[in-house]
C-alpha cells in the first residue's frame, strides 16, 4: 500500500479548512465548548476527506488525460480501493456526528448527499457545480453551530456566505486545466466582494466591525492579487494558484466570521491554522 498516495488523495492542507469551518460555526453561536465537541471536528474532517477522495475516483478518466500524475491514473492506488476509502470516510463522518447529536447527524447526512451529487453529477455544470459545492461548505459551517445540539434558525442564513464564496472558487476552477473564460474571474471577484461587504455589515450590526475589518483587509490582500494575475493571463498554472489561495484562505473567511460575532480569541486561534495549511500545501496538492 502506498500510504503517501492516500495522503495525496485526502488533500491534507484542505482538511485544515474543514476544522476552521467548525470552529467558526461554534464561534458564531458564542462557542459553548463541550468535550464532545471534538466529534464535530472529526466528523467535518472525515466528510471533507471522503468528498475529495471520491472526487478523484469519479474524475479518474479525466485525470488520466489531464493529470496522469494523480494516484489513480498513475497506478499508485487501485480505483476500487479509492472508492472504498471515500465511503468509509463519509461513514465515519456521519458516525462521529451521530455521537454528538441528532441534529448534527442530520446535517452530516445532508452534506454526504451533496458531496455525492457534486462528485458524480454536478461538478462540471456551470451553475449547479459551484452551487452544490458551496452548499457543502455552508452546511459544514452549520455543523459547527450544532454545538448547541439544536439549529439556531436566526443565525443559519449566515451560512449563505460560504456558499457564495465557494461558488466563486469553483467557478474559477472550472477552467483550471485549460485556462480561459475571463468572464468567470469577473463574476468570482464580484462574489468575493459581496461576501466581504456582507461580513462587514454583520460585524457592524453586532458592534464588532473594528474586530473584523483588519481580517477582511488581510484576506483581500491574499486573495485578489492571484486572481488578478489569472485574469490577465488565464493559463492553468495561474488559475490553479488563484484556486489554491481561494481554498486555503477559507480559513481567513472563518476568522472573520468569528470576529464578526465578537469572539476575537477564537478568531485568532482559527488564524493560527493558516500557516499550518500553507505549510502542508507545499507538499500536497490543494486542487
């Protein structure tokens, strides 16, 4: 068994962003931490891992032409093992959430449904691909909110923002391999700006705009230069870099969520995950 190939399938740098989602969801509802809350973090990591592993399984024929170095087309792992690995991870994700609460389990089941819908059917659709992937991330944020063992309906609409953000990333990534499609960069930029302004508005309404503003500025400085370069020269390498930064800075997006609701210590703790994710991304592919 080639253990490194399985780590490649998991995209470990991305798994860190799943942890950030859960911590941000908890922070939005005032972070009422309990020891069993670790089950929500484990559930999120397993669900995300299962999703990206199955993504490689369903993309194996495309990868054979466009990314022959990937674990399946290169022959480092057998496709059937990848399929089993992915479903085992999804099952563990649901199991860990079940150990925490019924509502957490329901959210996890919903995430699994969307993962399979995206990986198998929606991915290459211009509209449904970004939407379904974004919904996965939005529900992951809600999964963190279920630390309350209930669903805080008044706050749930904030989960629309990760949907918009991920939709922007997914829109860009659709042309990662062959480049092109400049209009997608413009739409993605507008979506990013919409997310940032909404976060600022929420933080203003909550009285924490001074907490949130520095993080949004920091996020913008990281996010927009690679996007601009990809727009000016839409080749696969620059597009891939724009996608990579978009994915990894999901951590900063979650930092701003925590800050918007006044939980500065948790915001800083989430931010500490960014260098970890960036370091891992030097050794394992993000996209």
